C-alpha cells in the first residue's frame, strides 16, 4: 500500500516538474503558414498603402507655396558670443537663406 502511494506521489511530482513543450500564450503562432499569410496580408494591404498615402500627402504639401513668418528680433534668440568658425561667421553650418534668418532678418528681404 505504501509503495502504491509512493508511486502515485512520484508520478504526480514528476508530472508537474516536466517542462512544457509548447508555449501557452502562442496559440496564434502554432501554424507557421497562417502566421506567414497574416504578415503578408498586413504588409500588402496595410503597410504599403499607408506609405503611399504618406508620400502623396508630403508631395501635395510640398507643392504649395509657403509664406515666411514675420521676422521679430527677440533678444533671447541669436545670441552669439563669438562668430562661427566657417564662412563669414554669421551663417550657421547648414544655412538656408529661404528659411533661416540671420540675427538682422532674412537675407533676401
């Protein structure tokens, strides 16, 4: 009788200590074909149209003519204690004369 109880107890303990062969939360990823198909559908019907709509939006916005904001010489902007080490010392390294004003205002005004 004691041997039968010990046998059942050891089977019970060994049954609980065995590692699980499958991941419990991955029921959607069990079939590899289904997962591949899902990602292919998401790529072609969600991602690529989203990129195309974004490209169209940027193209249409770039076609509009934008007016420059009015230049106001705020005292806390353009504080320079020494000139830049390139060019005339007044232009930033990646200066764009259409967008970036100098401390005195836009160049083409």
